[in-house]
C-alpha cells in the first residue's frame, strides 16, 4: 500500500511521560519546516461556510463539550469524493463515541476541495450524515498535505490492494462522488494524532 505509520508516542500508554520511540515533534514544528514563507500563517483552512481559519487554531481549539479530550485525531482524506476515504471516515465516525469515551480523542476532517464540497461531504446521507461533533474543514492549496509529506502519484492511487478495497466498498454500497473530485486527484491523504496540551504529534500515518 506504500503507506507509512510513525508512532512518536504510544497513545495507549498515556501522555508525555509514556515510553516513546523518539521525542515527538510538535505539529507546529513540522508545518513550519515546509511553510512557503516560513510562517505558520501560511497554513489556513476553510469551513463549509467559506470562513478562513488558521490550521493550528482549529486543531488546538477545544469547546466545552471537549473538556475531557486529550488529543485530536485528524483525518486528511484524498479528497471529498474518494470512495475509500468516505468509507474510512464513515467507519471512524461510527466509532466516535468509543474514541471520546475510551481514548479521550475527538475527530476532525480536513479535505482539499472547495468549501461547498466540504458542506456536501458533511451532510451526505451515505455518511450518516456526520455528527456536528466532527468538524469538517478544507485546505484547497493542500499545504498541510505537502508539509506532512503525504504521498502523491498514480501508483499510490491505483494498485491491486486499492482496487480490491474499491470493489469491496462498491459491494457494500459506497459510491464515488464525481462532483467532489479536485483538480489533483492523485494526492494521497493521511491521519495524525495531535496532543491537546503540547500540540505534539503522537502518531502520523501517511
């Protein structure tokens, strides 16, 4: 699958005092290294209403309903129309309460389409629709995708395991949304687990 999982800190072991494979970098540190101007202001996302936000602001802002949360599990789908990404988000959303109660993680989605596509994604009946507790944003310039070094290319998009998963998804009723595919359809996504208090990357899946 050409995928890579890096665990900087075992999320099952607890917080910063837990055994780690190496000292986890902060999300801000990783982003800054790849910022076009060297500033974190380069990384912005948009909500489904088209309002602009700083990426780290939305990741680091926890509401009253999140007072017990310890981290945010951020899902970057390939794009909002991808059948496999839609299935992934749907399956994770179905386990949201377990994540919140057992792990103290909240979920967030950051795609790379338009705000209108983000709105369609959030309210899509095939996804549930998504509960209000799972915010959906979009990064049209894919700067966060590039900074986190998510893969891109035809071979990482079309391969035998991916085709088998696509067929399985279609058999389960999932469908590709052709009206929600961005100009660059070969950009891959990933998942990151970001600690609340320090902004440290506990886990990064490319």
